[in-house]
């Protein structure tokens, strides 16, 4: 697998946030986005996930053996600042919805609801309404969405912000296992998440020069 971005540029209103971002990641590789607030980290993640259109450039995903690339959004999970779960539904109903709505990419095999709940340390409470849970429990179950429907690319925007150290360690284990299985991860985070060998893209914002430094 290979995820690549070529000469990406994005605007907010009439102003460029970043220009000419390019990188490539292969199976098992991760990238951390760094940079000051407002430098375009979250915007770049949303462009990669297909939630925003770039002003210029393209994002492609290629599976070994395929003759053509496909949009990266088809192969991606996006975990942003919001949990994207209905408070009125049970945890199980929420996760079953995402499992059926997203489906598994390329013949992959997503986890069952209970196995995903076990992976995030909250088995046995999936019958409860999502809105009944604490903020930390809600965030853990939002992470479980990454597991119930297989996607090879995880796009993560501050996934463990404001959570405790045990949640950090749990999620770092999930990311490590995803990479070990040949997945790709891109994260904007101040936490290590076990990505010690990750590449770094330092977002610099728009200054008339390329908007990021690829290391």
C-alpha cells in the first residue's frame, strides 16, 4: 500500500493556509504533524480524509497489484475532535451503524462490537446509551470505530487530548498493532502514541514558501 500527497494547497476563505505539501507513506509507516496552532494541521488531515477539497494538488491511495490509484478517502478512517456518535443510541447501536455504513475495505475483516469494546477496555457496557457514559468512556468508544470497520489508513486529530495516561497507553497499543499489520497512520498530536519511528511533517503555515517541511 502507498498513500501519497502531491502539491496540496488549501484555503480558508480567500487566504491560503498552506501550499505545496507533498509526502508519501508505505504500509507500516506513520507520520506526525507538528507546528503551531493555526499552521494547518487539522485542515490537512481533513483534506486527506476527503472532508475538504484542496485548492490544488491530489491525494492518492494505491494497493499493491492495482493498476490505478483510488481516492484516499475510500481507504481512510478519520478520528477528529468530535466523537461522531449519537447520544440517544446505545454504544452497540452506534458501532453497528458505523460497521455497516463504512463496511470493510478491500476484503479486510473488522472487529465485532464486543471485541472492539474489549480492545478499548470497556467490554460489558455496550448496551448503555452513549450519552450516559463519561467523557473518557465516550472517547474510548469513538476509538472503537476504528476497529469495527477495517480501513488501512488512520487519520487522527489529537485523538487522546484531555484523556488520562491509561487511555494514552491503550490507544498507543491500538496504533502500534495497526501499523504492525501493515496499516498507515497520520496524526496531529502532542502525545507520543508509540510512534517513535514516525516521519515528521512540520507545518509552517503559509508564508509564500512550501507549507510544510517533510522529514
